């Protein structure tokens, strides 16, 4: 069983716990998530870790793609070129039309696939690589870490084994710029929680992420 699968089953991205922590973080940041499409995003955004041999390597970094595809197929408007009209026309499925009618469409000229983007850019590293700003789901996802008590989080990442990768990358890797202590697991996690709280506070207004290193800097 790969570390990514273990993470989804009983680790940091546990499919029966993590979505509710993300929902609680969203509630704190933006108000209660009444739109059921958000709840689908809370549950699917990290399922792409399933089968991944790592959490933050090339395979793990691509975990965002699975949830983004699911959200887009379910809730985004897709476009085709009409032979009769000679132009692109949207073809929302019945589910998309119903959700848009009840909870509103988020499609804009700048982002015709908002639900795809919500999941795709919930990773601040993926957003940085794409030259985009992190989505609101990214902020809720990070705040969820700060809301998870150490007595719960640390046993989960020990069981899954992912803590070893996280701490190694904190010493010399993509998390080195966070400047967190790796003296002990508990101290490491306390520093991570403090960092993500500051990151969320800094970027809650949607400003450009200057904290996350670009791919060439990692």
C-alpha cells in the first residue's frame, strides 16, 4: 500500500475526517458552506493521492488533477463549436444547470471553469507553478491543518508514514523556506500550524502569494 493511499485512508488526508476539517475552516473564513458543490470539493480534492508513491514528489504533486477533473465534469459549463452558429456555445449538463439556478453560476470570462480551478489550485505549489493565485479552497485546506490538534494529527501521519517525507522536506526541500523546527515531531507540527495560520491571514484577501517558492527555487 503506497503512502498516498495510506494518507487517504487514515493519514493526514483521511477521507472520513479531513473534509469536515476543511469545511470547518471554510466556515471560519467565508461563512457556512451552503452550496453542496463545495462539500463535493471538500471530499474529492485530495483523493488523487490514492496510489501515489509520495506526497510531494512528482506523483504526489499531481494529486490535484483527479479532483479537478471530477469537479469540472460535474459542475462546470463545457463548450463546443456550433456548426450552425459558427461559434462556441456552452453545454451545461442538467446537474450544472440545476446547481447554477439554485446556488448561482461562478463562471466568468476570466475563469470559464471555476470548479476545476477551485480544486486545481488548492495546492499553493501547483498554483505557483501555473502562475495563478491559490483558490479559496487552498486557504481552507491550509487552515484545516491549524485546526487539527496534535494528539490527532501526529498519530495519523505516523501510521501512514508520511511524516518522514514532510520532515525531510522541511530540512532540505520544498518546505525549507517555512523555517520550521525538526528537532521533534511535536515541535515541527506546532511550527507548521503557526506558519499556515500566518499564511492564511496574509492571503485571505486574495493577494498574490509571495511566500511560496517558485518551482525553480525548490
